[in-house]
């Protein structure tokens, strides 16, 4: 009996030791992976911060160019000064006329004497927009980043950016002595750094390097970390604490995953049934020519109408559809319904365009064009009646694939539109990549276009840039006659929104196609509530 008890205790102790050692090894492996993920995320955050700063700089530069002020006149210099001080990391602003020996004026900063000539700037790399160039030049305290924005190839505006402050608080305190972070221009020139010196210890063998490259601008972020810094970054708890923490963490993770699984799966199953039964159908919001009031198209918006007549909000089911890989099924169902209900009306109006929303992931997926063309043929819809709107809920992670898809769609007669321009992940960068035919300005800017100068400038800027790219412009969410009048004055050609009509069932929209003209008037509150 005693021997049996001793054997049992020995086996239990051995199992406990093996378990503890295994948990320790697993914890260290998990910690290493976590550390690497965190460092990679820090690098991406540094790049995203730089991109946001550049977005603000370009917007500010555009405001100056739109003003069309005389070169080096008092008003121009004052505008440059206001723009410089309105963006914290801008050291100077220059307004430059075309030509190799062009004149320029500046905001009076510390870098005006060292502005590179046009022959040097012409060699600066470009990102997704060929009218935007970036390069480094010497400022008073070292290299600064120059951003030259020349839309349309005319007068340009250059911002000198002192970008070191962008990296100030990215690294945690425990890493600052044995790590370095840098922002680089394409070609290798460093224009911002934090605790990283060129040619020093950061180049020693064994240092771990993380890199994140921008798809919109010719810049990248680089993080280098010493091996001992990685080892000491996080304090190591005791072995038993590690084991208990891992066990508890795994248990909680499993419980959370199970809870999420139970919560989402029934909804996903319900969506499958709703698509099969035709409960999720497209409603069509008219798109109207602002000059003539003529109906020129519509946007298909998914609506889930239950058998009892109640509705499920798109905010509830659209994210699940996109997250679960059902976007192609939704698009196919919408095309089938459109062909069955609007087919004859669209066949009689080859100039009428119906827009369907697609995600960047869906747009770039292998085989998307072939599946779309097959679905259009099955629905008996002409490609010349179809526009695809690139939604902004996801970033355009594969520009090369997107450009290839856009080229094939254009060849087939399908157009591409950039949705929610100015507010989402892709924005203006998608113009060059997609060679899009249409730019849709988000309601966020339309709401303030009458009373807010910044919204008006943004609409004017987007419209001007779209015109340079040969794109049409549609304003979304137009609700008042004053908005329509202002948009028309700013050069916006078409619009959609409550002022013209709510999204309508296919039968009513088919009647609108036959009527061709819409009255421009406010809708009654009862209609708003019903829609």
C-alpha cells in the first residue's frame, strides 16, 4: 500500500514537473511571438502616423492652391504662413511657379535658402499619385522631408516637414536604449528617426529588423531592436504563475471563442436562409443629374425584409456578410433580382448605370471578374449598365491585383467608382490604382457644404482632382435644395439623397426609369419614417 502510494505520488510529481516545464517553454514561445507581433504593430503605427500627417499636409497644400493667389503677393505669403502654423510638423511652405528657374515664395521659415531646384525635385520618387513627389533636403538642423504637390502639372506647392516628432512616443520606455525607429524615403534617405543613428550599433549582426512600406506614399518605417532588449522587454513571472496564467488564459479564450461562435453562427445561418428565400433584396436609390434633374442611375442597397414585414438593419447583417465571406453570394443575389425586375427597363436605357457595392478584398480576390461576368450573363444584364462601388470599410491591401481587376472590368464595360471618398481607408490613393470612372463624395462633407468652409473646400478639392483624372462626381446624402445648389456651383455633376428619393423597391424604381425626371423637393417626414 505504501509502495503504491509512493508510486502514485512520484508519478503525480513527475507529471507536474513535465507540465510546468512544458508550460514554461510554451510561454516563452508565446511571449516571443507576442513581442514580435507588438514590434511589427509599432512599426505599422509609425508608418500610419506618418501617412496621416502627410494626408493633412496635402489637404492644407490643396487649400492654398485652390485659393489661386498671386505668386509672392502679400495674400499668398499670409496664406502660406497660416498653413504652416496650422500643421505642427511643417517647418516651411513654398509656392513655386513652373519652370527650371522658377520663382518661389515661402512662409518665412528656416529652410527657405535650401529649397532644391526643379531639376533635383523631378527625380524625387512618387507614390500612387504621380502629381505628388517626396524627397529629402538639408534644413538648419539636418535632413527634412520635402513634399511637392502639383495637381495638373501647373503651379506647385512644397512643404518642408520636420518629422522627428512623429516618432517621439512610439517606442515603449524599456526599448528606447536598445532600439531605433526611422522613417525613410524610397531609395533609403532617412527623414525622421528616434534613438537610431546611421552606421552605429543598430547595424550590428543579430539585431531584429521590422519594416512597413506605404502603398500610398514613397515612404517606409524601419524598427531595429537589439537581442538583449527583446529578452528583457517583459518581466518573467514564476513558472507556476506562468502555468496558471496560460491555463486560465486558454480557458477564457476557449470560452470567449465558444460564446462568439454561438453568437455569430445562428445569424450566419439565418443570412444563408434569407438569401436562399430572397428576403435580402436590393432597393435602389436614384442618382440624379444636378443640371437637368434627369435620372441617370441608381445605387443598389441591400435590404433584409422579414416575412412579417419588419426589417433587419444593414448595420447588423452587412458586416457579418463581409466578415464571413458571403459578399459574392450577396452580389449574385442582387444581380439576379435586378435582372429579373429591371432588365427590360435597363435594356431600353443603355446609358443608365446601376451601382453595386463590393469590398476591396472581394474586388481583389482571384476569379472575381470571371464570376461577376458569369453572374451578369445569367441575370441577362449588360455590363454597360453596371458600376461597382469600392467600399471603404477595408483597406486596399493588394494594389496590383486591384489594378488588374480594374483593367479587365473596364475592357468588359463595367465601371468602377470610389465610394465615401475622403473618409475611409483608400480615398484618393485608389484613384491612380483603380483608374476609376466615378468619385462619390461622402455625406460627411455634404452635410456642411453650405455653411462650413472646410467642407466646401474639401468638396471643391475632390471635384477638381476627379476632373483632372477624367472622373465623374456624385455627391451622397443630399437632403436640401441649398446643398444641391452649392454642389452644382462647385462643379459636382450628380447627386443622390433624401432630397430626390429614398431607396425604392425595384418595381417603383423601374417606374422612375420610365418617368426619367425627378422633382427636386423635400420629402415629407412620413416618407422618411417609412423608408
